């Protein structure tokens, strides 16, 4: 009988633009604690609408590209290391398909932010990238996972639990009420539903 090996990782480590210079520290910590790791660059900021409502939006494209290049160079430098590291980013789109963290097998890929999951899949290379849905249990249509648009060839894994709470089921004692603007837990987006 072939022995199974249990490996630990974290594929929802969101590094924000203001934290980009801390990437080396994050990497060192991950190397100490995990078997392999993928950083998910978070190129978003909070701003107010003209009426004062809080909104989340992508940072300016020039800043995003600069940070992405920094992460790419970092990944290239670490490619000789004995610790497997994947570069990636968070994709949100228009919120209808749920948030995903996109990771690439190679470090020569670009960051993409189309509005829908289908458009995202048209931009990332099949079998060379994956888009992992996360905090799926939020309200569908408000960044919770829309399983009707899901493609298992691009998204073979899903996050079950994060600091947002559990997405496994809507009957859980770990509520998803961290970000109330994304709606309460919804059974339609949960992993069990998917």
C-alpha cells in the first residue's frame, strides 16, 4: 500500500499594497510553518463614493503592475530555494461569481481583473493556472460563490475555512459575519451546495 503524505499550506495569504515590502518576512514565516505556500496579492483599496458610501476598488493599474513585477522578481529569486512558492492574486470581478485567488504554475503570467469568472478563465492558461474560490458561503451575487458558473478544470479546489469563518455549510457555529457588506452566510454558495 502506498503511503500518503499530509502537507500543509495556506492559499489565502492576502498581501496588500502597503505590505508589499514585508513579502520577505511573510515568506520566511511561511517557510518555517508550511510545506509550500502561495501568496495572494490583494490589489484593492477602500474609497468613498461621491455620496460617501464605502467602496472597494482596484488600485491604479500602474501601481498594480509595479507590485506584480516586484512579486514576480521575488518569486524568481526564490525559485532556487528548496521551498515551493506560488505567486498569485485575488480576483473579485463584479461580485456575481464569487472571489477567487488565482495562482500560476510559472512566474511569467500577468494579473487580470475582468468582470466575470468566465472572462477570467479565458485569460488564464488552462493547466498552468488555477482559481481557488474562497469564502464561498457569503451571499451569491455579493461575492459568494456562484456554483452555476464554476469550472472544475480551472478550479479543482475550494476554500472551506478562513478568518471570515466556515463556508462548508450554512449550519455552522463559525459565522461568516466578518464583512457584513458581503452579506450573511447563504446556503447557495456553500461548499456543500457546490
